[in-house]
C-alpha cells in the first residue's frame, strides 16, 4: 500500500486555498486519477464530482503516466482536490487574468 496527501481546496480570490488535508492509502491497482478521486470522495463522504489539480490549478488527466504509483509517489508534487464547480470558477478566473495581461501587454506595445 502507498500513501499520498491530497490537499482539499477551495477557490478564494481566483486562487486555490487549502481547507483540509487528506491522506489516502492506495494500492498499485488504485494508482490512477479515478482511483484517487474515488478515495477522496469516500473519505469526504461527498457526492459532488472532484477534480484533481496541480498547485497551479491545472487538471490532472487520467493518462498512462498517471496510472502508475510512481506518479503519485513524487514528493515534490502537491495534488489538490477541488469540487468541479470551484474548478470551473478557477479556470474562468485564470482566463480573465490572462486576457487582462494580454491586453495590458498589447497596450504597452502601442505606446
């Protein structure tokens, strides 16, 4: 069995903010995005869909690379679980910020 700490997060002012931490135990067979999400949902006793993200709010996809324990055992990586509606809010906030930065940069180029 392996262990991993998942940070339960909410979106505050367009950024991920940890509200709880959760240590999940998982076998090699459960080492996947869907396996970890299932463990998180069971531990939190929640029905809402959780999205796993990295520290920047980028969604962790269920791919060949995330279906092995080596991905989940990397100590430097922080994994966040965010409710789907909060994740969508975070993505919208990131897009607005990028659009603002792009417009600001273009305005500077014109002057």
